[in-house]
């Protein structure tokens, strides 16, 4: 006698794609957090540890540390806003592009901090 088998569940391509997209959005949100926390860790190194080691002027390193902390806070806050915007777009079946102004501000701020770090490292030697 043949064995009755249940039919294989039907593959829900649209639902599966939506689930994968939501999980990708969640991973991206966590990446914004990791980047923000990294910038905060750099702020401690630049603002607290380096001035104690170099023995020179403290204020430039403290300022640099504060700026890295601001960058970390901005990364975390923008990551939250971006996650919410993308989640809403997914619910509507749309795509949400990042705000080019925000991307530009983050790029300029990060590059400026990089240049300031290089200048301070060279000046400290």
C-alpha cells in the first residue's frame, strides 16, 4: 500500500524575502551600534589614555576624545533613525535610501577626525 504523504509546504518567496530583509536591517542596525561603540572606545583612548602617556598638552587630546565620543553618539542615533526608516519602508514594500546629507556629514566628520588624529600623533612625537 502506498504511504500517504503530506504535501510539502508551499514556499512563500515574498514572505521569506521580507523576513530576510528585516533580519538584514537588524544586522545593519547592530553594525551602527558596533561602530558607535568603537568610536566611544577610541574617545576614551584619545581623551584619557594618550594624554597620560604623552605628558604634553592635554587639551588637544581631550578635545579629540570628545569629538570621537560625539561621532559615536551620532552613529548610534543615526543607526536608530535609519533602522526605523528602513523598517517602515519594508512594511510598505518600498526601499529607503540613506539621506545623502547624513552620509556626507558622517564622511566629512570622520575624515576630519582622521586628519586631526594624524596631526596630533605627528605633533606628539
